[in-house]
């Protein structure tokens, strides 16, 4: 399977704990995105990487959230001091990203976070 | 701020019916509009539209964009129970690759 993969698929944690999620994009894609989706809502943009550079961050991304893509391949999203309001599905997507290319983003299966 | 409004929010039809889902948008320097299908998992890509009036078609699904009136429609003909899902519309503007999504239309197809 050469699609976007995410790990873990589910995470249950206690309030105040730190969590880290991993995303592996489609291999030739150099753009990688993180979104958050809550029940009854569409995905909300969090941040985006072009290769290893983090080029956009949403105002939704508080200072408890940090994302990295150290070698321009996989990415991690860390949430520190989790709060119950962080409970959501965290989606990763990737796109081809060459100059002038189209922007079809392909999504991974998501990590469902539950903060107790 | 970019905005996407989808209607209706939910829809129940019988197998074989034809449905039309609506998406209106506001975006600075429009780049593209995308449709996704979401079942109990991540969204799967359906169509990307960049030009007005050109219909994109895939099997029983088709979509068209009107950049003057700032809307798109997604048509599904001869619906099947497997079409039951949430259909999401998203837009992106020039200078940004982030997608702004609507809340989706929940389609339920009953036998």
C-alpha cells in the first residue's frame, strides 16, 4: 500500500500528558499537511510543510502543539499538556508539490485522540 | 477569511435517486475547489475543479464549478447504498496550499 499512513490509529491519554503522532506521506510527495477534525465539522488546517520547511501554521496551533518533518519525509505532531478540548481526529495529508502542480491532497487514515 | 458553506447538511434518498449537493465559497484569489468523500475514515479524493463550466465526471459522479457565482455542485446519479457518506467540499486560494473545508453533507441512501 503506497498511501499516506499514520500511527497510532487510536490514542487515549489522560489530561496533562504529552502525545506524539507520526505521519508517513506518499513517497514522491514533498508537501505534507496536518488537519484536525471534530464531530460534525470538516477538517481544520493546522500546519503545512514543503520538504522539511514548515511554511504555514494556523492560529489554531497553540504553543502546546509542535510539528516537525526533519528529513522531508515523515512528520511528527506533538501535543504537550493535553486538554480535553484536544480530543479529535488528527489527519495527515500529502500532495505532489512541484512548481505549478495541482494541489490534490491525499489523506491518511487519521489518529483518533481521546483525552480523559 | 476563507469560507465554505455546504447544503443541505444532511439528505436521505432511496436507491436509484439522483442527488445534487451544493457548495458555495468565499476565498481570496481562488486556486481550486476539491470534493472528497468521507466514510468512517479519512476523506478520499473525488474531484478537483479549477475552471468554470468544465464538468468533471467519474462514473455516476460529476461536478461543475461556477467561478462567477462562487459555487460548485456534485451530482450523483442512480445512487447506491455504498454512496452513503459525508461529502466534503474544500477550497484553496493562491499563495496558500491549505484547504478550507465546509461542514459536509451527510448523504444516506436507503434500499
